[in-house]
């Protein structure tokens, strides 16, 4: 509850929108589409109507899917947002999107706790993890960013949890069996088969939903699938038993023959086990393939998006370019260092190394290794590393906002960090207690409390708040009260960049649109007679020429001042 309240407080501070957030509302709720006339006045209600659900146009999921098919994203997040907006018709508010993301945060919180429990973290260690996750600036940023990444996190954690439970099912069945862990006469009993099938069905359902949320889910799906398959076929520990062909102490060693191998009880059991496991892998693969096939049937545009869409082609080109591997990995590692761990990555790395040394050489933590869920941890490490590398190779480099692409695995990174930091602390100080507190747990909490406090209070790492927009919106309100006319000069090649100004433009009653591709004279009585004029001008080779025409038209012109620049726009005041 404290974390939800904290996120709501940051929601109050959110003063503006990223351009992609505007697209979330527009592509979810659009009515007639934006109207960009040339040399005409337009009521701003026509702009606002494209960001809200009009009465009688709610719950139109067919239109939502159609609009997304024109772009490069799957529709599930937009369905969620459209539902909330349909329940609040005539409203365009950040709280609609934040509410959708807060629901996803609560679900992700419960999933991460369950995932931590599945890898053997006790309640005290899970408490440290959940504290670190919910208060981490990157988690709050993910909620503040009104896009699909918080929901992608939900399905990434869901898929990880499904696989951890499948691994536990296999290991629990495997533990008490003889020879290779599977009874030769009945390699897998009905109870196991039923449990395996249930896990695969859950994986297929989650994969369907994840694919319908964001195509980056495919990367995580492939990575965890490969990790699981390799473990199940080749790395799963086996209960060894002396074979008939093996030498026994005091007996002469028999020569190795085909007949001896075929009569070797362990060899036969091993072969049967491998064949049986391979059949289960085939079933697992079919389940995953069916889920993706259903997703493509429901949303056929996905194939075009991935293989022919501009983002799909950009990602393929970036992945194929081997010259920028170190640069891209360094860029995204820097984001993790600065924003997830608030510059304390060095401390985490040191403690993880100490933990690994302790585990392998049993330094002061004898018996700890036997308690670890080794398979679970290995698969999470391999999957998170694979996802991080592939995304780093394919994602857009957009400064600090590129955190969004790696955010879905940030909870898993925190889980692994908390897990190994506690072991590292025990390797250093032992398992001592003071005042009823286990020292390694207390020190682990201090590490992540320090990371959280520095990220929130010192570095101010919460993104997507845009506090600078508050002053601009306030100024727009003053302009409206004074009755000053507002001109928007747009670039016809990129008219959608007007979205970047939406929060300001919606404060006015009407706008005078001018296409910068048209250099004809501007003729309008209101502009001609105005004492002052505000001009939003997009970057264009004709911008200065058109500004000169407005100045020449205005009979009260004395000077033109630049108020501020905003990405691809410059705002002028003519007086």
C-alpha cells in the first residue's frame, strides 16, 4: 500500500507526456483522425476528441485492433486502456493510463513474490526484494510511462514463474526415483504427465498474452525456452547407480562390449529416460507453437510487423550489425548501473563474486549450496542475460528513456541481486545474529535500502514526469485568458509531431494551422490585427520565411522573441 501511495504521489507530479504516451491514447480512442488544414482556424475540441472516447464510441475493440495494425504493435495493452477510457467517456487524463499500469504493478508484485518463493527465498529475503522492487525508481518509472511495458513485465514474470514451477515438478518427481531418476517400466506416471501438461498449458496461455502485449516478449520466451530445454535434456542431475558393466572393487575389470552396454542397467535406463524426455520437449514445443499460432490468427498483422514493419526491419539490421556490440552493451549496462542500481553496481558485483566463491569453495557457508535451487537460478541467469544482450543489440538508443526496453527483466535482475548479495554477506560475516536479527539479512537490506534511497532522493531517477511542462502549460493558460491568437506551423512530412505539444495546445480554444510546405502569403484578419501572437513552428527549411510573412502581415509588429524550444519545435512570441 505504501508503494502504491508513493506511485500516486509521483503520478500527481507527472506534468507532461512522452510522444509515445500521446500515441497510446490516440491509437486507442481515435474518432475521425487528426485534421491538419492549411491557413484555417480549428477548434481544439477536434484535437481533444482524438484522445478520449466519445459518447457512443466506447468498447470498440475492432477499431483498436485496426489502428494498431497500421502501426507496429500488438493490441492487448491498448484494449486495457480503451476499456478504462470507455468507462470514463469524454475524459482525457493521465490517471486513466496510470490506473491501467497500477493494476499491472500489483499483479507483477504478487508474481515476483511467488517467483522468489519458487527459487527458495524465504520470507525475510522476499521482504527485502519486494521493498527494493516497489520503491525502485525504474519500477515507478514503468508505471509512470503510459505504454505497454508494465504489462509486458507482468507476462515476463508469469512466464518465468510457470517455468520455475515446471522445473520444480520435474525435480520433485525425479528426486526419489531409481537409476536415472525415472522408473524404467513407467518412465513418467499419470500424475506427472497431468502436471506437465498443466504447466505447458499455462505457459502457452501466458505466451499468447505476452505476444499480444509486446513483440519483445518473443525474445524472453525463446531465451527461457532454450534454457529450460538444455537443462531438461542435458543438465538435470541424475542419481547414479553402479552398472552391471562397471568394475567392482576386488574384481577384474571386464572389457567394454556392445553386449555389455546393452545389458548395462543404467545405460538402458539412461537411454529410455532421454527418449522420454525428448518426447516431453516436443510436447512443450508444440504448446509454445500453438500459442503463437493462435496469436497470429487473432492478430494477423503481427507477421507483417515483425518481418516487414519498419521497427522489425530496424531491429533485424541492428542485430545483424556486429560492429556496435560493445557500444550497445555498454550503453544499456550504463542504464542498469545508473538507474536500477543507482551507481552501486560495483558493490553488487563484488558481493556476487564473493557469493560464487563461497558456493564453490564452501567458504564459511558449508551446506548453503545444498539448499540452493541451482537449476532455477541458472535458468533465470541465462534467460535474463540472453534477453538483455539481444534487446541491447536491437532496441532504439533514446537516452534514458531506452530503459523501457530492459524494464521487463529489471525485477529478475533485482531478484538475482538480492539472492546472491545475501549469500555474499553470509560468506563474509557468517550466519551471526544480534538482537534477534540475522546479520547477513540486515546487511543485505541496508545495501538495497541505500540503492533505493539514492535513486529516489539523490539522483531523482524516476522518469517520464516532465516537470518542465508545468510552466509551459501555465503560460498557455495565461495566453488563453489574454485572448492572444495562436498559430501552429507544421511540417507536412511529420504532422504527427504536433502530439508533442498536445498538453499545451489543449489549453487554447482554437488554433490557426499553417503548412510549412506552402510558402504563399498568410492572410487572416485576426492575425493581422492582433497585438501579440504566439507561434509554434516546427523545424523546416521554410520556417523563417513563413515567420517573416506573419510579421509582415501583423500591423502591430515590433519584435519577435524565442520563448523556448521543445524537441523539434520552436515557440515564438510576436509583439
